[in-house]
C-alpha cells in the first residue's frame, strides 16, 4: 500500500505493473546528475585524435536534449589548453593593434599592416611551391 492524494492508501498493483528486468548495479552521480564513465587505453593513438573520434561517435548516437559529455583527466587539460591558447592569441592580436594604433595615431593603418603581414604568411609557402627551382644552390 502506498499513500495517495487525500491521505488514503492505494494498492501498488493498481498503479503499476511489476516485471523482472535488468538495471545497473550502481548509479553514479556527478553534480547531482547520473553519469557513466568510459575509460580507454590509447595504444599508439594520440589523445586529441581519440577525443575527436569519441566526439564524432557521440554525435552519431544523436543523444536527446538533456544529455551531455564531459572529458576528464588529460582530455580536460588538453581542452583547457586549447581554450587558453585561443584566448592568448586573441589578446595578443588586440595588444598588437593597440600598440600600432598608438604608434601611428590611426585606427585604420594598424589593420592594414596586420592584414598585410597575414597575407605575407600565406603567400610565402605559395611562392616557394610555385618557384621551387629558384632556391639557392646548397
């Protein structure tokens, strides 16, 4: 018997159907949410490649809304390092722009200088691939 609305008791078999089934032996939780842990031994495979393949496999599953994935251990450190590197790159570009803007006393000229440097970095490998025979003799 279980309590129902109004304080009266109702038989359990009136509201449910009992059947034998399989269930996990243990339910793990992280931040009050259910979790499962997948552990892998990466023999001769880079961690970033394994993380990329794992994320692709999870996307193929088509998880319902409310499900999420989280890397821990070294995978978490690599993801944080990538985010920190991107932040440092963005901040360095802003700093370079500010220094050039102060030096040239203009808001436009630093953009043109930074774009010309970027185009130079792209053009150098193209130039060497097109004119490979112009290298100095060794």
